[in-house]
C-alpha cells in the first residue's frame, strides 16, 4: 500500500511529466523580491543556478516565459542573456498573457507550469496544470499550489522546479551527461 507521501509524489510527477511551458513571475521568483531603485534604473539580483536551470529547460525543448507586472531593463537584459523570447513586462492581466501563450503554442493548460509568490499569481494559477509556489510565497499562493519549493524565490527555486520537471520527464540525466563528459 502506498503512503500518502508516495501518492503525492506520484501525482506531482504526473503533472510535471506533461509540462511543455514554464511561465513565471519575476520579482519574488527569479529574484528575492528586493527592488533597488537607482536614479536611472531598477536593479535586481538574479541567481546563476536559476539561469542554468532555465538553459537546461530550453535545451530539453521546454518553453520558458517571464510574466511580470513591472517593467525593468534588468529583466530585459537577463532574458536576453538567457535567450528567453517570451518576456511580458508591465503585464496587468497575467491570465490573458498566459492564455495568449497557450494559444500561440497550441498547448493545453495541463501542459503549463506557473511559478509565483504573491496573491496576484492566484489568477494565472487558474489556467495552469502545475502550480508552483516558492517557499517564501504568500499563504494563499501556497494553499493553491501543487508544489511548494524548498528554496526561496531568487535563491534556486526556479532551478529546483526545473530539475523536478526534467527528472519527471526523464530528461535530466541525458542533459547532465553532456557536462560530465566521458568518465
């Protein structure tokens, strides 16, 4: 007989296995939520391991999208560095943006993972099959989430989620093999 924990992991793996698009908020997910306002621009800190995870997701054929309610040159620059084509800044209706992506790529909502940290993410959560809250997310977001990361936003939560998805899809080991080389 399966324990509740094993049943939960099986359910989680079933959801993760279907994912074709990973969409995420930026502030509080890709960053720790801090915003440094300079005289001419807004500064943000990004985690290099999250960036590597995004690169691995793209290598595995997953679509990655940033959907943020703010507009920042720092986000544009990070997206360009990572080769993210789907960047939606100043998005006042994240659900509409998500629906645009679902239509554009001809995918179903159960093939979409969405990562968030605050209550405005509850709306796009309704249109996704795999809802992820970072560990320092608002209580309401955690309550609606299918998965709550161990890591906090800006501190490896994105990488953790991508690893989970790629391992569920049996793509992780093949991707890592290229970095190990022949041993």
